């Protein structure tokens, strides 16, 4: 079957052949792929283009000159990892300092942050690791900042810090290009800014915004916090489980050997008239349950 590619495809092909950098080649190849025919006879061509894109992206993320391979990765700590992203001078460092005890460098000129800044945000005993990565810009996933998208992809959630609708649309476009989809995400709008529409929870960083933002972010993560009760005393720091978790998951979280000697558990729930009910391993837990295991 003939290729039957249109003139647009061959224009993109020339652009690819003239490209000098890996980033330029990747962009040109993706444009070629978009312009390539979709019929059966073009399957081999489309496969070749996809393989070239994959190899170039892999090469782009490798460090040169023996640089540390962990430069673009942040080890997860706490109960979840949240990445804060935004354009230059969008107020990411100020935001981080307000929701955590981190003290990143804050200045009025762009690109102050060149490495990840890390802090811990407390939400009712839950410890959320907040990671501010260097400022993004149009085409960041093709640039030397591209490897940071791996950190975003591996995180548990995202805070987009923006000043206006244009910035929000631009950041969402960068995430789409990097194929980062269906992640827990909220939007924080810096003081004086505003957005007209968004498919995500939006918080203006004015007035008493912190507790509402924390709760919304926690709710988006799809987790639940459960408190341990031992000898009548409830521990301040909760255990974090996935939504839908059972007493079995809770007991295993304390110690895997506890399942072998498990007899029953008692659960205290605010909505119950009579709390301290006796339950088994398959009982489903809810947010803010208090559990005491008997073995």
C-alpha cells in the first residue's frame, strides 16, 4: 500500500532533518507523527517515528560529564509527596515557606530555584512532603529541565501555582505533552491573580486559605488517615492507608506478624452512637477512625 502522505508530512520531515539539537528533533518528530497517515500501510512508518522519539527522549534525560544521576530525583519521605510547579516568579518559594517550615531562597528575579526545595506540610498529623522544582516554561519537557517531569510523574499529587488563566493553561499543556494525566491536582492562585475556569479545585492565596487548601489536597490523594488506640490512649500521628482499606491492612501496617495472632479489633467512629464496636479483619475503615487491635 502506498504511503500517501500529504505535503505537511514532508515539510515536517525536512524540519526534522535540519534540526540541530535533540529537543528540536523530538519536537519535529512529534509533528511528523501528527501529520503521518493512519492507514495500515503507514504503520511501519509511524512505529519508526515513535521509536526515534523514545530514543531521543531517553538520551535527553541522561546526564553529561558524570553528573550525579539523582540530581533530578527526590526520595519520597512522609505519607505522600506533592510537587509544586509554576512559571518563573510565580511565588512557588513563598508558597512553600508558608505551608511548611522550609526556607527556600526568595527573590524578585526569575530562576532563583535551580534545585528542588523540600519542606514538610502537616495536615492533622499527616506528613506531606512538598517539593518545589525549578520553574517551568514553554517547552520545558524538551529542555534541560525535562528530567524534572520524572519527579512530577512519580509524585502522589501536584500543586499548580499560577497568576492567571494563561499560566494555568500553559502548565496543563506542558503536563499533557509530557503525558502526565489523571493525577491528583489542585490550583493555587497567587495574590492579586485569578483564573476564569478550571477542572480542578482552585484556591486564591488570600485570607484564610491554608486549611482549605490542605484539606482539598488531602481529599484528592485518595488516602485515609486512621488513628491507633493502645491501652486507652490515642496516638497523635495517624496511620495513612488507601481508601477502602480494611482492619487487615491496618494490622499489617503495625506489624505483619500481628495478623497471625489477631483476635479482633475495636473501632471508634464519630458518627456512631455506640463506638468501640468489635470488628474483624475484613471490616472497612473510614477517615478518622480510631482502631485498637487485640491479639
